[in-house]
C-alpha cells in the first residue's frame, strides 16, 4: 500500500508504526519507529520528527503510517514531533522527481520542508484591499493582461477536454510586464509564481501586496502559502505549498537559473509543469525566447509581430570579417558607444570560454565542420606539427583556414581585466569591472564585492555577470559575441540568446529605449538575426533541425556520469538496448536515451557502485 493510501492522520493506537525517512544521505530507505500515545494525534504523512539513530537524535519525515510492528521486533520510539512538512501530494511529487533526475528522495523532501519550524497553519486575518492608482503602470501591464488571460483559458480548456494538457507557452518580448501576468493569474485564486532571481521576486511581491493581495514570499512565508496565499519565489519555490492552488506561472522559463547545478540537477520549470498537471490547474510558461523543451511540450501563444518587434531594442551589428584581427576589439562603433551619453555596459566573456582562432588573411573563424563549434590549436607529440581540434566533437584537421587556405592564424583571447584597462583609457574616466568573483573598480579592491553606488559609474565592463549586476543601461556592447556563439556546448546558441534577451531587458525592453552593439564575424547567424528582427523563431527553427539531426534534447535525453564509480556504472548501462553510452572523455561518460522516461528507467535499474558517482541529468554544460 502506498503512502497516499494510508490514513493522513494517525489514530490513537498503542500499536501505531511509522516509516521515517531519516535526514541522513547514506540511508536511502525508510526506518520503522513506534509512536508514543502522547504523539499519536499529531502524527500525519509529512510530519517532521526526531528519531534515535546510532546514538544520536536526527531529523526525519513520516512517509508511511500503519499498525502493527514486524513480528519479533521491538521498535524504538520517535522522540519528538517538530512540526509540519510536505504533505502527501508533495511527497508523491518528490518521488517522481527522484526518479526523473536520478537523485535521492531526501534531496526533494528537504526542498519541500520549511526552513523554520512550522507547527500550525493558522490563517491570518485578511486585510482589506488597498486602493491604488494603477494608471502609472497601465502602459506596461495592460497589453499583457489579455494574453495572460487567453493563455490561462487555453490551459483550462485543455484540462476540461480531458487531455494531458493544461500547459501553454506565452512568448512575450523582453520587457515582460510581470505585474500584468500576475494580476491575470490571481483572478481565479491562489497561484504559484516563479521568477529566476530574488530581486525580481521581491519586486513582484511588493507590488502585489501594495494592491491588497495575500502574498507569501518563499521561503520566509511557507506557512502562509500552505494556508492559501499566492506564493512568489525562485527555483526552490517550485516545492512551496499553495493551499487551494488555481494556476502556475513560470516567468522566463528558459532561464538556466531554474536548474540546480548540484546533483540531482532538477529544473524548477519541469517540476512546476508536473505539479500543475497533477493538481489539474493551468500552467503558463512565459518567455521572450521559449526553450525548445517548452515549444515541444505545449502550444505557443505569441503577440503580434508589431508588438513583439517593438519590444526588442535597436541593434547595431559590427561585421569584423573586414577588420584585421591584429587591430583589436575596439571598432569605431564601439568607441562611439563608449564615449556617448548614458550608462554603458561592455560584456566580454573570457573566463571559461573556448579559445577562438581567426585567419589573419580573410578573418574567417576556425570552426568545426561537424558541429560548428570553435576549434583550438593542438601540438602533436613531435613538438612541430600543429592541428586544429574541436573540443565538442573531437574532430581534427590541419591548421589551415577553411575559407582561403592560409596557414597564419591569430588567437583571439583578451581577458576582461585587459579590456577594462583599454576601455578606461578610451573614455578617460573610472570603469568598474564585474565578474562572478565580485566587483572591482577605482574604490574597490580586485574581487571585492561592492555596489559602487557612491561612485555612480557610467561605464561597466565584465563577463555575463555584469548583466545580473546592473539594472539599467543606455548601451550594451558585446565585444566578441563569437566566443559565446561557438562555445563547445550543445546549448551554446541558446545560452547566448538568453544573454542577449537579458541585455535587451536591461535596455528597457522596447524599441528606442536603448541600443545593443554586437561585434561578430558571423552577422548572418540565426541568433543575431533573431535579435536584430525581434523574431525568436529564426533561432528556434534552425536549432530544432540541428538538435533533432544530432539527437540532442529535447529530441533525446542525456545524462553525464563522472566520479570514480562512473566507469563501472557506465559499463552496466551499455548492455541495455535503449541506452547509448559515449566516452569516456576526460573520465566522464555521456548517456543518451530516446526520451526522459527511458533514461530514468535505465538509470534506476542499474545498482549504484560503492565508489562516488555523480549523475547529472539534462547537463547544460555538455
């Protein structure tokens, strides 16, 4: 009998037994404990308890309730009922996620548990709605409301028809009016609203609370969400309880921040979709550049071409093929932008990116003929012969230009620190540098985190991290977009387009509000054309054909194996006909199956080795 079939509340019974999942990663099974009479009326599926284990008391969750201890065994008693945890429905969702991402159930049960002890779900006194003047935000929110309402209606209709649907993809330009979409979702009752960042969640929660809505900001307001408030939060909020859930909205569903980089590598978007389907409520995935996974899983609703085009900023494309690589990265268009008015952000992704080689005669990039990724120079063991090699496919060829046959190649690899020095010399004013390690500038030490607000810098230089650090800009310059377009990852173009969409939002998310300057040797690339024309289908159509031909997600399912136990685990998987194992490459194995179900079943059927093993399902860096 499953946990869902068991009584949700324990009865007064001296022979009561509970199956407890201990908060100990090494123990991946339920442990039986008896329930003292004083706790019997407080025990329910999902209760957080304390139990004795190996000489100490540990936290655990009640996942099963039954009567009668195993014959001949004397069970130890639970020592404390701490509070409320995930209910039976969320525990079932956690079991699904553990299978889907080949992880331990404990990881997902922890995610659904409040950070602070919750003993009751008392509903607080409701405030009267605050009358506010919405006219100030009408220009940005009003056009979005009808589309949000239509998307929710499509989801409800699909559910009413008895199909497995209920999910709609809504494509809206970068200036997403989250407040308008949220208002539409709240019209039917409590909703779950997910955003990629804490800053966005905080702003949306403040705006809705000012209008008198009952809002629970996850994780602090866990109990209010369980009692029936609308929940707003980031990735972890996908596991937040919502009493009387009526709809789910995921903003920027394409954003990589929804996926946990630690194993199990679960994605909040997929959890939210599964949760909506189980609850029988509509789910809307909102994005300016919907992912291929979303487009393949649900129908698309988009704004008119004029609305969508006007929602993207003006774009200047600088074709560097006509420039000598030795002249550097600072074209006349870039210098003009740097010396203009308004805040300027310069993006240059050097750390962690592929080295780029370009022909000194024609300027052509050295790209792999098989997958299109950038190639780097490889010196053979004789110490004299050099060849070009692709890190993604392993393809090699002689070190010559495929365009003109020249043998002189230039390496394009200036670091962001050098770029900052160059830009500072060009503009003759302080320039701040932002990387994942922190912010540095005239008043900040290198790598020291700081806002620099007192300095009010006009020019910022950094890696992609600068797009998350600066809120508004007049111009965003990408010095060398090819480093991102041809990075040796199958999601390289998708991640580049997401980065450009983030820059577009920084510029105001509308035509005439700001300008992007893109320097590239591939001006006809579908990513650049998509941004230039405000038409994401130019990218998605080409990318779908490419991934389907190469059997990449969403047309296949991938998992990455690494660690000392990867070899033995992979050898067992290779015997299954529905699984293909590639590798090893640098000690890692890539596992491929036709779909997620086949991959999950194959990984679950193989016993884990004693050695350490990391399984990353849907690896974004592969």
